[in-house]
């Protein structure tokens, strides 16, 4: 990691020196990621936001060959982009060592563990990453922060692109994106984004097929009003890429090592088929120079069919094999069918005014969430398999599905926030009141209420140098009752953060942040009652983050990131955990990315670049074992040429095909990482 940090600092120093000597033409500099709405729900420059936030534009994560939302975070500070390696079950990035909340266009996308389809990155124009508790703006959610995905929508311009991909694991994908005004006066515009994919995956017998169609239409009846309607149809057909391979035959060589592409399920049974229909309304009305109103509303209907047979290592992690030759491993089967409906809305108003020398941006709003889910699931042991010479198709009894109680979850939140600017000082302060309700069929309704605060200040010292400090809170309802019939209290999080944002030159932004956050009311085992859980758990996170980005007038883009996160268990009923780094959480991560464009002729550009990512080791802590998963360093590369309206790009992630695990757990299993993945993309813009 030290070598990577040293290289990162050197790259930034050379880049800054080059920029200082170059003649700056403002019209030639493309500055991306400088404004974001996620941190304040207003259009606020990142340099004036007293909390760590990153913006990853689509062009950047496409160059990095990010195929999923969590992969777009690979080069962001404080982010655990792939905490469970190559995982088709969904996106679950962590922030600052804690889980994150996922939002799409400012509206909650996933509440709890629901197998809703993961968002297609080609439908997005950017991703905003807000690190730290954010309940004041978003209500119930994780201590780690918010990942907010911003959809493509009509821009009242005419044009588009069509592209074809071919890549590793028999990947074939077609992409289409076109938008155009629909009327001569330009008050109506439409856009159509579509993706069709036919692909395999690194894991044998696992598909990765997808169809996505996202039409949208925008209407501007006047200069002060915009209404946008975004539709979505998505159909995914895959299965679990993780096979929960035993660590004694992967990470360790206690037994002969298994290949990381080994499939231990049944090709005729395993599947993860998801589909969804959704519609989103985005409305904005500016009444005058003072008042503005916004309304974001979404309805989604999603269904999932999940079947998985996997290696059962938990009974005897040190030797899960059941034959004298140590080759046959027992298997479990899990199945679930679920249907989920989610309605979300966020309606707010903004007032911009001054009191004396103080400028105000006053925000007040209400948001609503209503989720209804019904499912049937089953679990059981099935026929074992020879892990080293698997023969599929052996008879087995699939688990019967039992109807689960219907689940209804809702949230109502009221919030108010003021952004005050006095000379060089900007202060953000807000408060929110939430009422969250959960009703499980056959059980009493659980109601949780919480008040969340946030306050922060940032001061412009001149020369692009702005120190800041902030405090924020989070809460997350914990479902169910303890063994004595008492409802669990919500998990609570709070964070103190200080940092500095520095813009040394045009097109550059450097952020350094230090934070101290705590999460309480975590469930732990009751030492006095084996069938009960108590809320004595507490995790503290103390860390430092560095993130820098620079786009030069000479077509060079550089990003750097590094994080040190001491995420420790402070209180637990399991004494062996106390004082230890939280399981599966690396202390150190770092990355550097650079891409250069050379003009060969007037209409021909050659692009090349790449990056290096480092993820530190993790520990999985059990009562009588601590299993360490080694650190790993991954290289990525890009080469491409643009000529006229055409482009050809080749990307490679994990260029040197490093075999790694992320992570392995004391339960007995390992999560495999993504091997080398090469993709060629031919595109045409029109």
C-alpha cells in the first residue's frame, strides 16, 4: 500500500506541475463531478459541501469497465466496492466499513434484503457517493452512507449512440441510447435507452443474460417547469456466481485446491431470475427567484425466482468432506419466490433569500415509502457431490416452498434544512422526524420513531482551500421481538467528521477527511438465553480518507484515493470479538487511475490508460479461530481510438488475472474474486 500511495502522490505532483506551466484555456477544460444533489438535496457545489462526497460520471466508470453499480466504486475513497467478490445476487457496496443505502434519483431503491434486480449502469449518467450517516435527509438507512444513482433523461438535444460488446466468458451485449425533441418549439423531448445481453460468467454453468428498456419523456411547458417520466422494464436471467467453496480447499491447501470457477450446484435447478416494471416522475417548478418545488415519485413492481444448491461447509469448516478420500462434500438447497411492490415519493420546496448579509437556501420536505412483499421459501439438504469431479443430474429432493407471512413496511419523514452563506462561510443545519412502521402478517405492528440531526460548516480560506467540520446521525429499524416479547430498538449511528477540500488548479479537487463514527444497538447473542438476541453491540469507526481528481487542458485525467479505516467492535456479548477489527472489513485501501488522449489527426484520437487497486487483508473472527484473507492488488487497463463518429475501446479488469478471495469466513466458505475480464466495445454516435 505504501508503494501505491507514494506512486499516487508522485503522479499528482507531476500532474499539478504540468498544469501550472500549461496555458489554461477555460473553454477546453471539462470539469466533471463538481456539483451534486445527494448531500443537500439542492444543486450545491461539492467544494461547498461540509461532508465527504464523490461523483463518478458515466464516461469515467465506462472507461474503467464497471459492469455493475458496486464496481463503479472501485476507485472511490472509503468504498468497499465488492465486499463479497463476484456476486450476481445484488449490489452491496460498503462505505467506511459499514453497509450503504442505495438510492435511484434520490429515492430509496432497496429496503433491507430484497432480491430486486440490480440497476443497469448503461442507464445511468452518474453516481454520487455520500459517506457517513445521512438520516436527516433520507430517513432510515445505514451508518455507512448513501450511493445515489442518477438516471439518464432527455436533455432536449438530438443525438445518441449504438454500441456492441464482445468479451470474456462469451459476453455479447448490444446498447442503444437515443434522444430527440418531439416538437418544433422544443417543449417536449424523449429518450430511449436499451440493453440486451447474452453472456456466461467466470463460474461454470452461470448465465448473465439481461434485457433492459428504459424510455423517458420530458415536458417543459414553460421555462420554469420541467416534468420527466422515466419508464423501466428489466428481465435478468442468471444464478448465484458464488458457490461458497470451502476455505480449506481454496485459500488454504489442507486439501487439493479447487478451481475458482467450480460449480457445485445443479445446472437444471440453479437460477436467479428477476424482472421489474417501474415508472418514475421527476417534477420541478421554479415559481420565481425565491421559491422552487420538486417532486420525485416512483412505483416499482419486482418479482424474483431464486434457486441455489451450494456446498455445506458450516457443519465442519476444518474438514467439510464426508468421504475417506476427502472429495465428496455435502450440499444445501435454498429457494425463494418473491413479489415486491415499492412506492416512494420525496416532495420538497426550496426558498432562496437573504437576511442582512446572510444568504439562505431553505429546504423543507416530506418523503414517503411503502413496501409490500410476499414470498415463499424453502431450505434443505440435498445429494452430496464430488467437488473435484462433479457429476450433475443426480436425483435429489428439492425443498418444498412454504408461504411466508406478508411483509408491509412504510416510512413517513418530515425534514427541514437551511444552507447559510455569510461571506466565505457556509453552514448546513437540518433536523428530521421519522415514523417507520413494519407489519408482518400474524404479528403485532412494529412502530419506530426517530429524530435525526445534521450540522456542518465549511470555510473558504482563499486559493481554493476550504476546511470543514460536520456532525450527522442515522437510524435503522430492527425488525422483530426478543424472546420476551419486547420490540427491538433501532440501530443508531452518529459521526463527527473534519476535513479539507482544496482546488489547487482548474479542474482539480483534493479532499482529505477524518471521521469518528459509532453504531449502537447492534444485535448480539444473549449469554443467558441461547434463543434470544440482545442489543449490546457497538462498533466504532475511526478513519482517514484521501481522494483527488484532476482533468487537464491536455486531455489527461488522474484520480487517486486512499483510506485507512479502523472499524472495531467495542461492545459484544462475544468477548472474543471485542477490540478486534470488524469481520470482513479491510483497514487499508488505495487506488490510482490515469487516462491520456492523444490527437493523431484532426478527427482521430488515441486513448490509453489504466489503474491499480489495492485492498488490504480482512479477518473473520470466530470463537476459536481467526481466518485471515490476504490483501490483493489488481491492475486494470484501457486502450481505444475515436475517429469521427466511431469509437473502438478495449478494456481489461484484473489484467494479470490475479486470483484472490473477498473474503473467506470462519464459517467455512470463501467468496471468489473476479478474474481477468477483457471486453471490446465498438460504438457509433449519431
